[in-house]
């Protein structure tokens, strides 16, 4: 009996083994061959023999402006394989450094005329330092003397912002440059709004303008502004730069009108829309290749740009239109005398 049970057990095992014959054989997973990633390119590490660029800034410069200049020159130096350092003054020890190749100096003058002859292999860029001529290894970035483009852009922008186009301008009577700016201001307004016809019939023709006699006491300039603001109902003013002292602009800023100028006083006047000012940063970027190539004696012109824009007055869409107009003015696609 026991033998019979064993025999049946063996038969059952053989049957079960035969049923597993159709099982799919296991296929080994493909071997993953890791791709070889090239190592990142090495960033050059500055050494004591790497060319050096110095930026000389006044210690009391406001932090935002100082940071902007430092970032600009740092980026230029890094892209050119230069080291970069900041100074608040120049010393004989700085000039004696054999790796020094470029010095960019802002006012007050750190002694460019004194140090430049002693370092003929160093290129100096003097940024808005007065009474400093270009020549030899000294290049000069001079303040812009452009008067028509800022006036045109002020007329264009104020026409965009003001109901019924109630804008005006104060200018020094008898000054030919100021008269050219006055014409540009009027053309800027017309470029934006054509005939500039308002909804209501207005006895005042805009832009309303007023000349200030050449020998007038600056303390009385406020009275001329009041004539335009109160008698002519002007809501936005452009004041010709030679008249636009900080005190005068600050006073007009208390009268509830919009202001556009080429230099903004501190503290910021009320209603200050924007500043049309030379773009010193772009000028430094333009001059850099010549400086690093050892080409000195350049007179560098600053293109105009916008600063101090109040987004609460000039929206992004309107600012974009102003920037496009400025670009067209700089490129010569719009003429201030006959747009």
C-alpha cells in the first residue's frame, strides 16, 4: 500500500513538471551603457598677472548708482579676462601696478592728468569730469550738450499724459539753443497728437510758452511758472536746462503739475515724470573695447536714455511708446525740427 502511494506521488510530480514546459524564458534586461558627459569648461581663475581694471568712485555716491557702475565694469572686465577692483581714490601705488591696464574714473577728479603721463600703458576714461581734454592715454566721456531731443521727448510725453494737451515750457528769452529746443518741444507735442484739438474750445493755444529775460533774478522764476500754471492752466512743464535749478524745480513740484527734465533734484519733486539724461552706462560699454585695445585719446559721446521714471504716472505701455520714440530720435528716423 505504501509503495502504491509513493508511485502515485512520483507520477503527479512528473505531470506538473511537464505542464511548465511552455513557460516563457526570462530575458535579461539590456545593459545600460552610461553616456559620457563632457566636463564643464573651466572658468579662468584670475592670477596676479591677469590684467587689472580699476573703477574709481566717490565714497559718498548713492548705493544704487554705485552698484550699477560696479556691476557694469565688473561684467565688462570678466568678459575680457580682466581682474576688477574698486577705489575711492587713486594712489601712486595703484599706478605702479604693472598689471593695471584700464582706469575708469568718475568725479571728483582723482588726478587723471597727474597719473596718466606716469602710466603710458594704462588707458584712462574720465566720466563727466569737467575741464579734462582727451589726448594720449586719456579718453573723455563728456556730458551731452543735446538740447532738442530732450525737449521733443518732453513735449511728446506730456501730450500723451495730459487731458486737453495743457502743456507748457519756460525758456531763456533770446537764447538760440533754447529757441531750437522750444521748436522741438512743440514738434514733439504735434508728433503725438497732430493738430491736438481738445474736446472743449480753449482760448489758450498749447503748448503755452513763456520766455524769461536773460537778466532776470532767479528768485523770481517761480512767478513765471505761476503765469503758465495759474493763468494758462498748464498741467505739465518742461523747463529749459539753464533755468532748471534744483530750488526752482522743487518749487514747481509743489504746484501740482507734471515735470520732465534732464537732471532730477533731491529730494524728488512732486509730479516728476522722468529724466531724459545721457546714458553713461551705455557709453562706458561702447568705449570699453577701445580701452582694452590700448586706443586712447577718444571723445566718447553718451547716448540719451531715460531714468527716474515714475510708474505711477507713466504706465508700462506708455513708457514703451516713449522709449520707441527716443530710439527713433537717436537713430535719425524722427527729426526734431520737422518730424
